[in-house]
């Protein structure tokens, strides 16, 4: 498995110091929100060559490479998976835009969260919503496969403002319904905490881990993560034993104390990973 961190934990102006923190800790993966990573471009989803080259050179200098992308519908207004034809078209164009960006820069994973844009409206039966969404994501899966990437379906708890795929079980069932090699589940630990199911994670990993596209080390409301390194050890150990070879990425919003808290989060992740690697060694 490969340790990583999302750049939503810092501002664009803090990026070089943040990259240095990751490099010092031996972390080699970077998950990006394009608006922060390609901040110098007029359109971060279609960055000009100069802006893109600079951004990529900066992370290469820190020994980092891109492992995932989130905030897929950043800057898109009027998108709704279950809206009318116009809103669905905006949604599809926004997702296609993200897929093309991933293909351009070899980003292997796209995290589909977007809780507000996937809320099922009153009057639409959940069974019908699931069928509509499955057909939609099969098309997106074809586009993702052609671009050499995958879309990971994230469970968003109801507290985040959605009513569609709010648990890992629902997200797993939806991925099975879509039945496309470029559509996979993600394990988001913050969602597991919020759904009071974090304790069940290690026991589920033998079956779940081989199917995962990505793992988020997160806390409720994107607080600094991991909050408790010791609690993370059984999860990381389970991922290792189950043969998970993807990225394990800290996902946290920029904390009140900025990079000092980023450094603390990174150290806790590395400590948990080290402990997980030495168990039964």
C-alpha cells in the first residue's frame, strides 16, 4: 500500500511547505483537488502547459506523484444526477471533464462524492434512482476506462446533505449493480465513523480490500486525521494482509493551525503504518 495525502488540507500558497512535510515523512502519493493543484491556470480542469508543467515539477521535486483526484464538480453549477435533462447534462459534462483531466495526467482514481449533486428528489423512488444512476455510471465507466482511470464511489453520510448511497453497504451494492471494471468502491473511514461502523472495518477487509480503488483516512467533518493512530493500526494491518496495493490517503480540510496540524496528521499516519507493518513480523 502507498501512503498519500489530499491537498485540500492546505492552501495553494502553502503547497511547497506541505510537499516538504510529506517528503520528510516518506509519503510519496498526492491526492488533488484541481482547483488547488492547478491554481495558476485560468481553468484548473484544462490547465495550460506552463501551469501544468510547473505544478508537476514541484511535486516531482518532492518525490510525489498523483494517485487520486477529488472535488470533481468544482466550479460546476446546476449539476444534478437526478435532475431534469439539463441538470443531468451539466452533471455528465462535469464528470467527463474530470475524467479527461485524469487521463491527461495519468491519475488512476477519481473519487465521486458530490453529496448535494446526487440527492434523490421527492417523488423519485429509490429503486428507480438506483437504476438511472447505474446506467449513467456505466457510460462514465466506459469513458474512465478509455482514459485509463477508475471512478470510486464514496458513501456520503446523510449528515453531508444527501440521501443516496449513505453507507458503505449501499455503495458496495451500487458498484455491484453497475458491474463495470472502471467503477469501484472506496473505503472512507470518516463515513464509517459517522455511521457508527468503524469498528467493523478490519473484519470486512478480507472481502472488501481486493475490490477497493482507494482508501481515505478521514474523520467526521474532515477534521484532522487520523485522530488516533492506534485505532488506525488494525485497519492498515487488515489492508496489508488482504493484499491491498492502492493508496491510503489522508483527507482533511485545512485545520485551524494550518501546516502544524498537517505535520501532526502525517506523523500519526506514518506511525500507524509502521506499527501495522511490524505486527506479527
